[in-house]
């Protein structure tokens, strides 16, 4: 029996968990949180699809990560400076020296203590800010989600779909071997290591051998979701461009290149208008000089509704 491809880690079969968390229409490249099931060593055939070359979206993401790291370093430097300043101020006060009420030094003593406490407080605030910025940068580095903003989103999703299809095929081969008259021999023909054959033939807590059915069910659900998303992106890319709208004093544009619905005003909109835009998911983008959100038919409708035209 020919072995199909799959996703492997540490000699274990890695299957996708269905219904993964979706954030701004993003997909993890390996089906979200993985479920490891005992199986085989990596198959010799079916090499993974090559990663698409770098593109403007990835370059923009890299610049954002570097900015976060730079801001974290700056905040750390500020914190260290604040702590050093506080220690210099406190070192000038003798250990255990009380405030001499009525003495000519009272005013300076209180001022120095207040200054040191202020620097310490701001130092800890800067430390917390640096930790948060570093956390955001590291999270962005580890996030390999496929964003709809990525011009290579479709081929990346297609590669992910292929990996899932191969994984499901491989799991079916393993389960078929486990159910055969001579499961050990059948698993050996699949090229499994002896240790993983033993694990495959050992029942889990529910008495199941091989790859559990829920893993295959989750993988199939994930495959269906990815196919649906690919179809949606293809429809978006082939749809005719929407003509700009003029609503009151605002202009609404469908910016296909940036994948954004953008609203521009001749000046700063009033508080009520800003509140209406934010409630519809639009945010101010200084780099674009517009209020915008990710492009979709819903975003276009919400733009008109926020401006009182819909």
C-alpha cells in the first residue's frame, strides 16, 4: 500500500483540530492546535509545497515586529534611566535620615523623596510597557496565520489544504492497517518505526487504536472551511472594483491593493461621527489619511450606514 503524506513531529502523527480560533479571517498554517496521535515516521514521498516568496505584506509585518522590538528596547532604557536617577537621588540622603521638620533642609528633603518616588513609579511603568511590547512582538513572530491581506493567501491556503488532505489519507491507511488481520505487518509496510507501531496498537484511554475518528472529523471540517475561504478570496479577487461613493462630505473607496474600505473626510469628523465609525469597526489610519477596515461586502455596507446612507 502506498503511503500518503502527512504532518509529523517527534515520530508522531500530527492531525489538525477543527474549528480553530479565527481572528480577522486568519488561519494557522497547520490547522490550529495540533492533536498528536501515535503513528509513523515521515513518509518519503510528497515533499511539502514550497513557501511563496517574500511579498509586501510579509515585509510590512517584519517592519512592524522590528518597530515593536525597538519600542521595547527604548522603554527598557527609559526604565533603567529612571531607576538610576532615583538611586542617585536617594544615595544623597544618609541612611535612616528623617525629615527634620522646621529645618532649612526639610523642603529639599521632601522634594528629593518625591522626585525619587516619581522616577521609581515611572520606571516600573516603563518596564511594564517594555514587557507588553516584547510580548506583542514575540506573538507576531510566532503567528503564522494566513491573513486575507496577504497577496499569497490563496496559494498558502491551498498548500495547507494539501497537507490536511495528505494527513487524512495517511491516517486512513494507518487505521486500515490496524483493523487488518495482521496489523503489525501491515503497519510495518507503511514504514513505521517499531516504537510507533507499538503505540499505534496500544489502546488509548477510550480503548481506541490508531487515529481516533474525532481527529479525522476535525480535519475534514477544517478542510471544508479552508475550501470555503479559498472560494471567498477567489470571488473577492475576481469581483469588479466598486466605484467610489460621495456621501455628504465624505468619500468612500474600495482600496483593493490595501484590501481596505476607506472613508475620507475633508477635515476631522465630529465626535458623533467618529463614534459611529468606531461602532462599525472603522479605525483611523494616519498613514492612509482615512478611516478604514478590512474590505468586504459587509464593510462597504457598514461604511454607508456609518455615514447615514443605508
